[in-house]
C-alpha cells in the first residue's frame, strides 16, 4: 500500500490525486471545526476557495438554510455568521444548516482535491475514526497538509504522521512510504507524547494565542474528541455513513 | 537570530528573501556538483531557470569559454557538454571555464533567490565551510530545500537540519526557529549517524540508482569532502573569498 504525504498544499498535483484517496489535514483549525460542525448536526459544508466564492454560493442558496463561515488571519470575516473556532459550532446554531465555509488554508486545499477518488478530512480530534476508515481502502492514499498560506505547518505534519503510524500498525501489508510520509512519521514519533505542547509551540499555535484564540488549542489537540468521518464528494462535505469504496 | 527552513521551493516568497541571507540546498545533486566544479577550477557558474534559458546564455557568450551543463530526469541534455554528476567536473575539463548550469531543481531555486541579500549553496560536502560562513552573518537566514519537481526531498531537509543543528551549537544567541526549521532539525537528529543510508533510501536516491548513478550517492553524502563556499551574486555563482556581509 502506497502512502504519500504532501507537507504543503503546493505539492499536490493532478497525478498525485488521480486514483487516490485524499486526506486533508488542517489541525488549526478547519479540520477540527468541520468535525465539530458535523457532530453538532450541520447538514453539509460547502468549502469555498475564496471569500468571493463563499459569497457567490450564499447568494445562490436560500439564506435561511445557510450560514456563511470562515476566517481571514484567524478572525471573523465582515458579514459572515461564524468564524473558525470549533467552539462556535453548537447544535442550536448549526443543526440542519448548510455551511458555506471559507477558511484561508483548509477550504482551498479541500477544493483542490476534486480530482481524487474521495477526500476525507482529518485532525487529531477524529484520528481513530479516520484511520479505521482508511484501513479498509485499497486505493493509494495521499495525505495533504494544509499548512499556512502555502507554508509548512508542524501540527499538520505531525497529524499526518499520526495517520501513517496508525496505518502502519493496523495494516498487514508493508507500506510504501514516500519521503514526505517518512518525514511526517518521524515527526509524529518525536511529538506523540506531547501533542498539545507541540500545537501550542507551533508557529500557527502561537499566532492564534496572540489573537486571543488560545482556548481553541486544547480542543484541536484532543485526540478522538469528535469521532466523525467527514468526506468531501460532489463539492460537499458530509459525515460518511456507508463503507468506503474499494 | 531567526532561521527559517523552506521544505520545498514553493514556500519561498519575496518577503522570505528580502533582507535575508538565503542558503539553497540540493544534495542530489546540484549543490554537490557546483561545489565540485568550483573546486576543480571553474571560473563561475551561471544558473539557468530552464534549458531554453541555458541555451540563450550560451548563444550570447563565446563558445570556447563556456560549457553547457545540466540534466533532465537525471540525464545529459542533448547538445550539452556535461550532465549533473560531480564526477564529470574534473580540472582538465572545467578549469577557467564559465559553466551555464541548468539542472531541474537546484538551478531554478538559486535563480529564485535573486531578491535575497546573498545566496549560498550548501550540501553535505561543504557543511562546515558553510556553517562557519553563516555563523558570522547577523542577518536572518532562510534555508531553501530544492526538493524534486516541487516535491519534498528528505535528503535536502536533513541537510538543512544539519546546518540548523551546527548553527545552534556555534552561535551563542538563542535561535528563533520556524516550524520548518524545527522539523528539519529533528529529521537531522534522527538521521545524523546514517546520512549515506538515508541518501540511498530517499526517493531521489533510489531514482538515481535506478538510472545507474548510484556511484554519485556516496560523494553527495560525504561530509566536508569539498570545503568551498559557493555564493550567488549578480547572476553568477563563484567561490566566496571575502568575509560575508554583515
């Protein structure tokens, strides 16, 4: 079984996606927030590549049924309903709604994976659920770290490495790991006992703390807190209910 | 002292280069081959972004004084004098010559750093010479891994981590490391006792062996084999003789 890890979204190419299962990682915070939103009963999430695209989507849909969500520089966008803190996505706010989601890094990365057979979203919060799902697929896997504005993010690489490590333990076949997958695995092995500390000390973790979002960090680092499997298909992210395709 | 590591050349931006000293790493093989060429007496090396640019350069210069060098898919380009194996760059061939150098990854990455205050080229072969040079600069440093066709390459990240590790030991000031620099440092710490094995098992190392270039790998992994300091300035790479700018 071949596993590739793209340490930044720039590394993604058509060739890497075609006939692959993609896994998008954005620990701080899109993966975490999308898990929270779906677990809180959101009907579906439409990831947008840009603020403009998010607004276009919203204009085409009935305003009662949707919420405009997203952030720039970690903060709420003017005219939007929700920003990108998992704490905002409560059942009384999101239940039954379609969310248009325009985050800086995670959303465009998810949209970029359109050519993959299927795309899952992963963070520490849904690690075991994602790994159990991936352990059943027989298609090569490419894990894509969303990073920050095209830059490498340590927390995403460590999370990708956590997936590689868990698959290595659960699969009987020998894994064929690329350089990126080997690097992510080693980074995870180094940080596995101190995930929250690593998240707090990462570049983006320190930035989020500097804008008053430090309360999100323990949530984003909390292993298996929200055991859902978000899957992106036909432009929408929903909870996967059926078995993954083989 | 701030040290950043770009794990792939896509991460480089104008902001990252401006007022920075850049260090370009391409262990397999441009950094190594350029060190070999300069140590063998080449007058200067003009890195080209593409084959077409290399040919344009060559057309504008006296053909007697130059050599057209480079590779695609690791092999000699038709009509070129030399490919990208350090073993080809012998004094009797390159002494006193201007080399137009068009490799797939290293050359365009070097050209990309035009906006930096100065650019050095580093591999394992000139590690201590590079670190001694960098230890004297007081400008923030950005180390750029050339990778392979925009993809992460383990051997470049480990080499970048070697530079970070050595600077950490030699500088008295506390280093301010980005996520990329921390990741590279950890990868180096893991592989430091087995550099040649890591190079041989890397994606690009295995590719080079598959096309019959396995004899280059021990050279590229040979610490301090060629202790020169190649510096890129005004479009040309030469051996640095003066003290670095502060």
